[in-house]
């Protein structure tokens, strides 16, 4: 770490697990813990924790039209909980049948009378890495139904219910935790579909016992109170717990003992803190256990990449996953860093030669004149406003305010229309409503399932970026747009949970990236395709925070953008193809990531340009995070555009190629001169494309 001045930022609060009646939220930023549970704390390396943005969510919601516009039907959710859309475990809550989920290293699913767990083992093909849920250990509890009763940023608690709706017991599953635990509320006989055998001399802590079973070459263990485990089941008295886990291949006696000891004190919740300084963004996950003891966790590859903090108790063993090896550690605090990606809304054209500035200005006038009418749905409508705002910003950079003045007037008027709090009482499009049942904001007209809470960060990020760019020098405009823009910001990025909105609706602090599906009705878990539009959302959040004077929100936005950018490179655009998990995979990049698989495929096209292009769109001024190994960039582009750049997303491919270095930027500049209009995305313009390439050609790093 450097010794530079640090900007502190606060943290994401926590949810108590099943010990809190009704699954109520528990904010643990220094608050007393009524459960008696705690995180075994250490000192997090890097920037200090900071102050949460202060937001009156209830007032924001009250200030906008109310309408039942959302299409959410939570089937398995306790009363009083905000529907958990866009989560790794959303498939447990929505849909006629619960779907498997992938907390890593395990997979987990609800069954007709209990639950099942397994250890996914990746299978690699030319276009995919697949690690499906294959139930290895099935636990029957005599349940007739189940419901999520509590959740937080990392953990979820599920109540298993009897025929009368009474609670039999609570299951807790946590991302990064090797354990699945069950705590009995009533005396309970659990059945096991495979026989477990008592492990003699296991070294289990006093009062507990260990039993194991081997399924498909993997050993699974259960730790429960003395005398509770029989070959075909586990008998628990009310208040007692059992925990299951997979034993890593090659684990020695000390690793086995560490897992057995940790299993006795089950995870019941989590705390998450973050901080940002001028070079890194820090994420720290604290696992909360029932009795305050240390536990165990696994790190994903992005949590070990680059200059990470020194961790004690790591390197004990590994588990397989579709994302690469997961490293087992003992302890209760997982800290990781990502290089800072600061919000940026304007290209630096200060070093661009005059002849190219003139060329960009000429094209700017043409693009302003040919700007089409703005669409009325939340995706293409927001995207069009963003395109127009970037042209206005480009005009400001070129000293051509007169050229863009008519467009600025047009896009400001459109933003005012979208940001009219009571707009939906007057029209059925270009407005936003709050759905009290769904606990979220819906834009009219919805698109791509946004009324099911799909892609909210993609859509709203464009609005926030456009508003941030245009209000950057207009405080009156910022104040006028604030009621609705602040609500859009909170819909996708609320730092605190509230009665109106969930905490961090789309962002997964353990996986380090967002999830796009609202209800995740898939056997492979949730998914995300366009990582670049996710980063664009947080960049837009940061631009809006700066324009509206919300410093704490701005630092939160930087943390989100930085972390999402790091995982975008680690798992989508720049995975380390030398790692064993990629052997047999036939491509340079991934286009779609799920909880249980990774695909060279998109939702909308099978063309190579789409696979990479969807990770680049809209190449905003902060997209320099995509730079890296020049040869890798060239290889990615060569795969995406083997026949030339006149393809979908050809504009973004040229901008990305320019990040490889000045000579590549010069090549891209030349290619851009003959690029057909069909290869320029509707969120981009030829003027912005040329400006990007001209700026890249003057930068030593190509960015």
C-alpha cells in the first residue's frame, strides 16, 4: 500500500440469520448484537471503513408515483422481507419450483422434504465450462415446504416447515463457506440418503462427533453433537446443530481437523465493509458464527489476483470450481483489493493534434444533426440519452458548445420528462413508478424483463450517467433531477437495507460482480452477460454522485466500479487461460457467467463480435480498466473480428484494440474511417469513436 492520503468509505451492513425472529435485518455497524453471535475480528488491510451514504429512502419513495407495475411473485419468502431479486440465491425464492444455487464451493438445492448439497466438478468443452448441481448428500427433514427467512450480503437462512407451517429447523448457506448447517427448532430426526460412518479418532471437539461418506469420489462429512449421528440419519434436539461439508482432495489431518472444528460453530450471517483510497478498493467479508468462533472460507481467483493483502491460515487445500481453484483458509475475515477505477465522464483530448480535433468536430456536427428521436423504453431510451450526453460533453471538450447546444436542449428536456416524479399519472411511458409489493422502481416502458427486475443496473446506469454528465456544470439541473435520479441510484445500489428497498440489489460482494436476472429461474443459478454495462452503471452512479454533491455515494460508486472491473477482466475478458480449468476451452473470452457455468454464448447473438463486444459496450471514458496485456487484447479482437470490423460492435472492438498501444490506436483510427454505420452501436456515435481513438493514440499506454 502507498502512504498517500486515503478517502474512507463505509460499509455494507448485515443481516442476522435465523436467530433473529422473522428474519429482521440487523445493521451491525457498531450496533449491539442481540443474537450473541460475532465475527472473530482481525484488522482489515488497506483503506479504512467509511461512512454510509445518508439516504431517506422512505421520502424518496413517497415522492414518486406508486403502481403495481412489477412482475414478482415471491413463493418461498417469509412475511416482511424485501424480495431478494438479483441474488445468487434468488432461484430459491421465486418460481413454481426452487432452483439449485451455487454459493461456492458447494452447490445447494431444496428438496421435497429437506435439502441437498454437492461439490460441482467442472466439465470443459470448446464453448463452456459447466459445473452443475449434482446432489451428493440429501438430507430429509420431513418438511412440506420451505421459505427464506433472512438474508444478507453473503448468507441466506431457509426455514423448513411442517404440514401446519411450523418451523422444523433453519438451514444456513453462505457464499465462500464450505459448510451447510441445520439448526433444529423442534426435536428433529433427519434422514440421510447415503450412509455416514463414524470417524474414529477424528479429533472432533468435545461434545461433538464426525461421520463421513464418500460419493462419486468425494468425501463428505457431517459434524453433530455426540450421539446424534447414525448411519442413516441425524437426531437433533431443539437448539442443536449439524453441519455438512465436502473434504478437499488430498486434505491432510490438520486440514480435516480445522474443518471439523469450524463446523461445530455454524455461520449464521455476515458483515461486509469496504474502503477506497487513491489506488485500491478494499472489500472485507466477515463471517458471523453462532458462538463467535473462527470459521473457514474459500477465496476465488479474483480475491488472490495482483497485490493482495497477506492472509494467514490460507493455502490449506483447494476445491474445484468453474471459476478456477478455490483456496481454503481458516478464519472469519476475507479481505481482497481491486485497482481503483475512478468515475470519468469526459475524454482527455488535451494532447490530440489539431487536425484530428477538427475531424472529430466535423463529425460531431453531423452526429448532432442526425440524432434520432429518443426511444421510450428503459434500456434503449436510457442508452440514447447517454449517447446524446456524451456528444454534449465532447462538444464542451472541443470548445464546440454552439454545435451541441440544440442537442443539449433536447436531451435535458428528455431527462426532465423521465425525472418527473408524477410523470406516470400523465402518460404510460418515459416515467418511473415505485411498486410497494415488489419493493422496487420500475420504468415505463419496461424492456428485457425490467419489470421482473432484470438488468436494472444496465438500464438505470445510462440514466445516471447522462444526468451526471449534463448536470456536472449545472447545479440547478442536478437539483431538478435529484428526486428520481436518487431513487434510481438507491434501487440498484442502496448501501443500507430498508423497508422500501434491498441492500445492494444487484451486486454480489463475494463474487465481486453483479447478477442480471431478477428471479433467476435457471438450474445454473443467476447470470450476468454485459460486465461493461455493469461497470458503466457504477461509473454513472459516480458521475451522478459528483454532480449532485453526494461524496459518500461517490466513494461507494468507486468501490463498486473497481470491484466489478476487476472481476470483468478475471472471468470474462482476460481469464488466465493457462490455468487447468480452461484446458479444453476453445476461446479467448467468456460472454456469459452463471453460478454453475461459464459460456461462450450470448442471449442475442452467436457471432464472435458479440461475445467480446458485450463486454465492451459502451466504452465510456472510464473503460481504461480493460487495458492490460497488449498481445491479449489483439488476440481477443482477432477472434472477435476475423473478417474485419464491419460487424456488430465493430466500433467498440476498435476502441478496445486502441488500448493495446498507440500503434494499435493508429490502426484503429484508419479502420474507423471506412467503418459502416451498421457497425456503430446505438449507444455510440462516430464522433465519440474518433475522439476515443485520437485520445488513445496520444497516450503512452493506449488509454
